[in-house]
C-alpha cells in the first residue's frame, strides 16, 4: 500500500495538474506542479544566499497567488516567514521587518509606494525582491528564482510562519511557535491539524478564504489545505455577494469567516441570497472576533447546522471548538477545549469556581510559544506558578460542561467608579440594532469616576447621525444591559477602524480621547 500523501511534493507527483490555489477574483489557477516547482526555485535562491534553518524572511503583499509559493519555500527549507499587514504605514511595517530580522523581503509592484518608503527604513534586510515589475532598489523576483533549479533541497527541514500580533492593544509582537523538529516530508506538525480532522478536511476539500492572507488563520488554513491536497480559493478583497457566488462556482466545501462578513452577507437582499446554490457547502468556520448571538442564529437559520466556531490565538497556545448543535445547547459559548486544558484564574493565579469569570489560560505540556526578542512579554503571558499555562489576556468563564464563554479582553475592561465593565455585551446589543452599521464601546477619561462608558457608532447605510439617534440608541440599551453599563454618551464615526481580519482596532479609538487630555 502506498503511504498517504502528506506534503506538497507528494501531491505534485500524484496530481500535478490539480489546482492548489485559485484566485476567485481573477480565475487564475496555480497547480500543484507549479507550486512545487516555483517554491523549490525560491528555496534554492534563499539557500544560495546563505539562509539556513531558523533564519527569517518576510513578505508584504496584497492577496496574491505568489503568497503560497513564498510560504512553501520557507516551510521546505527550515525558515520562518513573516507576512506583514499591507495596510500598515511604512514605519510600522519596517518595525516588523527589522524586529523579525528578516534577511529577504518580497513585495509586489502593486505595493510599490510602500516599498519605496521602506527602502531606507530596513537597513538590515538586504534581499529585496518585487513581483510583477520593479522599482529602483528592488530586484525582479521572477528573474531571481529563474536562475535556480526546480529540485528540492537536499534537506527539507520543516519551517514555519512567525506572525506578528495585530497590535489592537499595543505594539505588534512577533510570535514564535514551537517548531516541529523533523522534515517537511513528514507532514504538517501544526496544532491546527486537530481542527482539520474535526472539520473533515481532505484531498477533496475546496476551501474558500475571503480574508487577508497575511493573517494567521486564512494563511494557516490555506497551507494546511495544501498539505492535505485540497484546493484553496481566495479573494483579493471580500465582497459579500461575490463570496456566495464563489461557493456556487467552485463547489466550495469548507470556508472560514469573521462576524463582520456574516453581518454583511445577512444585509444582502433576500432575492440575492436565494438565487445562489450553496448545496456543496458542508463546513462554515468562524473565529477571530466575538459573534453576536442573534447574528449567529440568523446564519444557522440560513445555512443550516454547518456553522462551526473556534477560539484560538495567533500564539497557538490552545484551541476550543464547538459545532452548531453544541452552540444551540450552549448559546454564546466559543467552544470546549480541543487542544490544551482550559483554566480560569483570578489575578493572583488561583483557579475560580465554575461560572465565575477570570483570566483564560490554556494548560499545555510545555510552553507552546514565545514572543520574539521580548522575554518580559513572554513571562507576562505565563501563569504566575505554571510556566506552561499561558493567556493572551481574554476574560471568560466555564460552565459545568466545560464550555468557554468570553467576556472581553482584559485590556478593554472599563473601570468606572471602581466597577469593572466589559464592553462586549454593550457592543453586541448595538450590533443588531437596525440603525447601527458597526459599534465600539470604550472607556474615556472622567475626573470623578476615573473612566466613563462611551459608545462610538457607525450608522447603518442611509441613516444620518443625530442627537435624536443617539438618544434612541441609549434608550434601546437601557432595555438590553445593566444600568451601570449604559454609555454616558454616543459619538458617531464615518468608518469604524477595523482591520481587514474583522478585528476592531480599539487602541486607535482610545487614543483619540486619551491623547487629548
């Protein structure tokens, strides 16, 4: 019996013409043979430059087909690759490139303005390659790899990604996960593999990724799909109606979303939704941000019992999951531990009783990650007495069945008059009001109370901001949340600062009010 194919080279040999990736926006196809050959050429180029196991490279790209070959080159040569958020300013991007100690950066002609600004800001990154054209100071990626053979390296050590946190609560941190010690030919060693087994990913999977490929989940799920021999369909930019059409066009079996995408799809006209065949769609996964319960119920009513949720962090310290049936029995939960053991602790590190809120930790056999160049932040993420228990700062509680319910990020907690207020419940209530397009709740300075609760609202399309709307929303909230949680005031904003991943960039909102003091 032949061994089960479990890495890129196997699939290139067995199914060379099969699509490894499809650009759903343009229809461009990348076959497994092409992905294998191109990633080998780039791996050979990097090896010729002197990069060896444990070295770093980076990429700053739009959702570009070449993302996959860059990552596979790193995976099959023992390197760490850092995808950089293409929406960052040049100083922000340069900080990540320099902090990661990347020796080679790959970008594209579409990113030429950012690339030009980066040129003088990354003195230690000497290898500078550009796709689809060049500008002064940058070499052609295509010419660089064309000079190298399409054969694999003599030793294909397993590499990985080093993702930087989104910086929603402060400066981004490079996250180094524990790397497998073997060769890439042995198959994926990612903790995400347990989720893939749970969700039924295999060689017949067609996975839709509507989110940015620089983010850990879309990129990681895409690479894991290719480890298994499936096909990734990605979008250059999310569009609610087009995402549904791609499910029909490519007979998508699996997909991954964030709640803001659910909200936008639910706002499509019923006739638009009804005219699309979603019968191939077996598993719809969501994560990355809290999903209001009413939104999730509407998605289940529409798509049926195929909606799965998971709770995890870029740090890879643990995973909790639940399916539709479990969620209906435990509404509001984000899952039960799949990887690691969930522990809820108070500020002193003592475990709290079932039903009580505290800091969410995952217990593992060994420390699963560390922050690059920052031992102090690594230590701050660890439990005060158990080094292998780690937290990313979320507050939550466990029910008697072991299901986790998140309250909020500890960093977002508002302390008003000595009372702890978690904004998430207020934001969830605002999110389903018909006059609200998006909402955030923060603490702003108050001389007497320390902080007071402020809601910031992006009105729904066609709704004008006004004092009357603010009062209407406050009255609505008085019937939805506890009295002490009702905002003192509401401000309006044209566009909420959300990252393309769906995460709210709350730090920027806080800075507008706190920096003015």
